[in-house]
């Protein structure tokens, strides 16, 4: 398994652990992706979505789906408005985008 380099501001560090996880998640997402919104049912967050703008001038609507076992299991990332080519190497069979392998995920990572 290879190590993934993650910016410290996207990790849950000691000072973050004393605060509610979703408070910290909101802060981290808003700092990096101000146009993203949180969605859920009652007080349970189920997804985060918004438009991601690339340095090449492209934009993509991204949805991060958060499962029952988050943060211990990796959330899934999809492009709901785009059909991903079947030959694309960076997607799972579920059509979600492959950002990393599940075994590389750490509960110290933020959804940001």
C-alpha cells in the first residue's frame, strides 16, 4: 500500500478532535470548496455536493456520498451529471470516481 500525501489542513488533528466532527468538516469543506453544500436527513449528513472548478477552466458537479460507517470507511465520489466512459481507468464498477483505494483511506481524513 502506498502512502498518500495529504495537506495538514485536510486532516483531523489533535485540536480538531475536541470538537464535533461535522462542525470541523463544514469548516474544512467551506475553506477549500466554498460553493459546496451539505445535505442530509434530520441531523444526519448524507452527502456534500457542489461545483468544482479546475485550473484548466472546466467545471464539474461533484457529489460526495457519506455512508453509515463514515469516517471509518471512505466516502464515495461521483459526477452525477456525467456518464463516465466505460474505459476510464479511474472509476469503480459502481461508476464512482476512484480517488484512492479503500485500504488507503484513514479516519483522520476530511471529506474535503
